[in-house]
C-alpha cells in the first residue's frame, strides 16, 4: 500500500511553532515564575493561533502563485506585519485580559509595536519557508515533466506508426502511385515516391528530439501533404505562411502532424470541392503560435467537437513539456472549415 505524500507546508508550519513554543517555555523555566503551568497552557493556545494564522498566509500566497515574484514578496511582508500585530494583541488578551493572573498596565502603542516586531520575524520566517518549499516542489515538478515529455516524445513516434503512418495511409499512397503509373504520369509518380521517402526518412530514421527547428517540422508536413495531394489531386491546396525569422524557432517534434492529418481526414476527404490547408506561424510577446486551418465542410451551427486521439495527444504533450505555459485551441470556422492552434513559449536554437 502506497503511503500518502506528506504535506511539507503543514510539517514546516508545525515545526516552526513547536520550536517557538519550546524555546519560549524553556526560557521561562530557566527563571521560574508564579503560575508557570497556567502560562504554559496559554502559551500553547497562542502557538495554535500562530499555526492557524500561518495556514491562512500560506493559502493567500498560494492564491497569488501566478503573480510576479515581487508582488508575492510584498504580500508576504505585509501579511507578516499584520500577523505580528494580530498575534501581539491576542497574546495580550490571553495573558492579561482573560482571567488575568496579575495586574498590568494597558497595552501602549510602543509596547504593541515592540511585541509585534518580535513576532514579525516568526511570520516572515514562515513565508521564507513557504517560498523555499514551493520552489523545491516546482523544481521537482519541472524535472518530472522533463522526464515524462522525453518518454512521451518516443511514444508519440510509436503512435504515429500506429495511427498516422498506418497501413491504410500506405495503401492509399501506393494506390495513388499505381494510378499515376497506369496513367503514365511518371513525373508525378516520381515526386510522390521522393516525398514518401523523405517523409519516412524524417519520421523513422532520425532520432526524434523533444524539440526541433520549426523549419524541420514544416518540411515534414510539406512532404506529408505532397503525398496526400497525389491522392486528392486538385482537391487539396496547401499554403504555408512561415516568416523567415521564425524558421529557427523551437517546436515539439511532429506536434503539427495530428493537426494536419485531422485537416486532411475531415476537411479534404469529406469535401467534393477544393480545400485549402494552411499552416501559419506567428510570434508576439515572447509566444509562438502555430495554426493549421482548412476551409472544407459546412460548420454553420456546429459546436466544438470532442478532441480525437490525435488532438488529445497534442494536448498531453504540450502539458507535459510546457505545463500551463502552452495551450491548444481548436474548433470550427464559420462558415467552412476547422482551426487548430498551438501556442507555446518562443524559444530559439
């Protein structure tokens, strides 16, 4: 039986206030005072209050996790100041207002500020512990995503052998070649053979990295669509809009293959008209957007369809490689066609 994963935040919080309680209690025992037992109990109650206050601070910092680091630090300092004053006021009430053991002067602003300054460091220490634990967890998560993405990249190549470079696709390609040869269109047949050879070499012989130049990704899709053009002839038109300065951008290997195949399968194959498939690359604000569109079929009144195996595979790979920094958007275009867009951080070779 697998044990549940410990909550490092709770453990750190508990250790912090346990040590605070033990240190203060030990200091009091070194110089015995009247009502020591009663004070120890009340001090334990204050430790519980501090523990709960730090839980609340942790929740707030978690809610601010997507904010810039400087804002989280400012929030941590402000909450530590508030925590110090709140702890001081409650501490005064617990020891000197509720069943007081001896009479004391009312809490002055100077005394309150002095006590709050001492406990400020306890709360700010908790915030520092929180940031350290979160950084460690994010680092571990990043390493796990890296390992998982490497495994999934190899799995993606195997998936392509199953449902992208499958016997049905090869049969259609060979059938198209046979038709071209019988029609004595040798030049077109030769182009298809060369395209098929180039595509298979790119996808089968090369060791596929996690990421590669966008130019290689576009070349693979170009060869794939040249083969499909042999099947559909004038019914398939291919357009690519790739700025020259983005050809060295990094993209996950074969990330566009399921999107392009989806456009061929549902756009071209189901239409009797000429269908244009376009691959477009755009960059803005440190982000790279890769879009595959087609104008086949009537999508008026349709809703966004459920992701198929290929598109779901794309989403899984993006999530493992980039986490929340990547997105897959897909849906029908009005009045005709389908759009699938991948948005990732802009990286270069």
